[in-house]
């Protein structure tokens, strides 16, 4: 019996439903995004992961410089190749996990967790923005550690507005592995530039 998500149209619909991108973000591609003097290292690193997903890329910088757009470009590139690719923010991820553990949850926590840890490309935005309760730190460690141990087969991209030294030691250590990349970059707030005529 053919898998219901394996035919071309059904697979594309399935990957779109699970990607986590808004309708606008689904249009963001490397081809319609600007590679500039300030973002070129992050742009090239993200594009490279689209061709060969492996290990970690961590992008550090102030809000509005295009980290989220690069993540969306990578998720869309992964979808185009038929890979399970997910974008989420750290607050959304933890909120979804809390709701999934509720007695009346319509989605099982294990199913959501399996989709996160097992996807080919995972982009976690705003990794520095969450309440560091013991439960949240435990879940973050489990996610980062699983993706790290399987880094040869999957790509994980993190974005943070805070310096990497503000993150917990056990996460920072994995992000700084020589097989991974940490890229800090700046530039103008592109939100103020995109909609000007």
C-alpha cells in the first residue's frame, strides 16, 4: 500500500503543513534574498547546508538583520528537495510541548518531539528567549544533544540575539564544535528597508 505522504503532490502538502513557516515566509528563497557585505558568511553557510545538511549553524546578531529570513530560505530549500524541514522559535517550541503534554491534547508530545528531532533540517529561532526553568532547560538539552549526536545526517540552525556566551555551557560547547559554525554578523534593520518604495 503506497504511503499517503509519498506521492509527489501529497508529499509537498505534507512538508508544507509541517514546515512552520507563515505564508509570506514560504516565498523566501535564497534566489530572492540579498547577499550583502554584512550577511555573506551566514548566507553562504545556510545555502551550503541546503545542499549538504549536517551539523550546526548558529547565527548571532541583533534583531532585524535577516537571521529569520535565512532560516526560512533553508527550510524552503529543504522542502523543495523533499526533506522534512521545520522552522520554529524556542518560545513556540516549548509552548507546543507544554500543550502536547496536557491531558486533553490533540497531538501527542512524543509525535511532536519525534518530528523535531528526526527532521532533516531544523531551524530554531530566538533560542535565547525563554524562561530557563529546569523543565525548559532539560528539553533544550535533549533536543540539542540528539541533533548533535546525529549531526552527520541532519542540519540544525540556531539564531540568537544574545551573545553565544549567554547560552548554557553544554549547548555552547556543542555549537562550537569544529564541525559546526558560529557566525556573528550585523548590518541595518532590514525591516526598515524592505517595504520602502
